[in-house]
C-alpha cells in the first residue's frame, strides 16, 4: 500500500483497517478449513511484473511498479477439516520493498 503523501493520521487509519480486514479473513478461513496443522512449500515462481500486473496495481493507486516482481507461492496445507493447496499471489514494488498481498486461492484435495 503506497501511502506516500498521505497525512500520518490517515495512513495509520488505513493500516489499521487493513489489519482488521486481514484478521477477519483469517477467521473466515479458520471457520471454513478448521485449525491449521501443517504447511510445506511446493513451489515458488518469481518474475518481473508484466503489463497486466502493472495495470492491476495502477488501478489500486500504486505508483511506479516498473521495477517490481510478481511472486506465486504454492503451499500444501493441512487443516483439521480440510487439506489442499494454497496459492498466494504477491507483488513487490522494488527489490528492496516488502511484498503486497494480491490474492490467494485454495484447491481442496
């Protein structure tokens, strides 16, 4: 989340709202899948951002992602109710920046 130029109070509120959304999402996952038991990484693919990736992040109000990367991490996860594979899509603005969460998917096995 690019918050450059945003007043500190607004940036803090946005970060707090984002944290609450993450907690809500984790609670929903726990209700659907049960308690987390184990996880192992199956594959990691990291590539430079494509034009399609750049269009997505520009729509989100991000600036200057041309030096960024797009990572896809696939994990095998086991929960008390269900097991399967998770795929995480992450975008990084620059080599030094943190990854931004883009999306996840779950495929039951």
